[in-house]
């Protein structure tokens, strides 16, 4: 086994304090599966909190004064980045995909209020700049890639796995999360390399081909799966009537708000898999609520829309 770094007590304690609550999902109930929702949405920035943690530490250790990152106008990552900069006292620059006409998105208004400098970058220039390593920054700048998807981001995400392992003492068969870049999944997989709990990602992208950022890091071990086919029409696209009424039913039977781009897709996937007999009767699974509620404001559909269509 490779040598392991000692765990960071600060991040581990944060992760251990995150509550797990039982949720009701009808197909899982019928399949005899107990589902716990891990409320990482209660951390500032959801799963991005973990991905930014060691990046901020590194920036501090390297004596950098300015943090730079990339994202779209509704990005959860940018929102989390702004909170983290404000908290840690860094000056932050956000390179935003698109044009100043997006300037009044609720996300961008808030990150400006948090003191970030927002700079718009046209689509093709954005594509070029946001490629890993294309923008290296000035000597006083520390650059974090889109989504916080770098090695230190993966290292932070490991703590979700460590916390679930400690909290449930290995009594959970699957630890499930939505996957965009897959770097959260990668970290969790790494933490669970030698565990009886398997890391399972539900892709929020439409096709395997569109998962261009994955794998970020080849060192995930083998105790994980990434499943496709539960993202409907694709990333941040309109929801089908079925998914919309599932959203409504979920929020009616569980007093928990979820976002339509990530956590809804994950829970939908968990239910479809239950109906297909994927889970073992009697198993416990933990589903991660990765946050994203701030981005929900910009999403046109609402759970209430389902009623109008019935
Ligand atoms: C960014 C994000 C994810 C995806 O995380 P990856 O590490 O990119 O796979 C999942 N859920 C929410 C709410 C997010 O904001």
C-alpha cells in the first residue's frame, strides 16, 4: 500500500458534523432499501467546499494573494468560490463564460457583492482559457480550474468518503452522488478503495462522450462505478414531465429542497435503479446532497409546474 498522508483534522471534523437523514423514495421502499441523505448542501458551497479546501490552503502556503477561477453565469462553483474567498480573505477573480448581458444573474450579483471581480470571456476564448493549464496566471495568482476539478479538489472530496465510512462503520453498501466532472466521485472512490462501501456516480451529462473532463485523475482505485442514462435531455436542459412530477413528489414527502441539475438526477437514478432491481434487498445506501440550491433560482421549471400538467 502507498503511504497515506495523515488526514486533515479541520476538514474531517467538518465532514463528520454533516448530518445524514432518512428519506422516503417509493421505489426504494418497495425494493427494501434504506436511503440516507447526506446533507452536504448545509456546508457553504456544498461539495465545492471540499474541492476548494486544499486549494485555498495551497494558495495561502504559496503566499498568493489572488485566486482565479472559471465558470458559467449560474455556476455553483463560482458561488462557492466567492464565499470561500470572502471567508479566507483572498482577492478573487471570476472569468465568466459569456457576455455582460448576463451580469444580473442572481449568482453573479451575489459573487460581486462578496467582493469578487467578474470578467466576461466570449465562448471560444473561454473554451481555450479554461483548458487545464492554458491560463497560468500572474506570479501572485493561484488558478483553480472550472468546477474545482484538480488534484487538490479530489483530495478534499475524499473526506465525504472518510466521513461516511466512520459514521456508518462500513455498514453502507453504496455511497451515491451526482457526477459532473467526476472529481468528487474520484475523491470518494479513493477514500473507499479498501472499503465494503462502493462509490457510485450518477452522471448528469447526457452521453459518455460528453464527459470530457473525466477521469481527472487515474488514481481512483477500482471500488467505484459511473452510470449514465438518468440525465434526461442533458445537462441543465428542460426536465421531462416524469422528472418534474418526481421532483414535486419528493419535496412533498421529504421536507428537503433539491436542485434540478444534480441532486434531482441522482435521486431519479436511485429510484430507476431500485425499479430495475439494482440494489440488494435490505441494503443501506447513502445519497449525497451536494448542494446547488443557489443555481436553482435561474432554472425555469419549478416543482409546482408538475401540477399544471397533470
Ligand atoms: C459541481 C456539482 C456537482 C458535480 O461535482 P463533480 O465533482 O464535478 O462531479 C454535483 N452537485 C452539485 C450541486 C454541484 O454543484
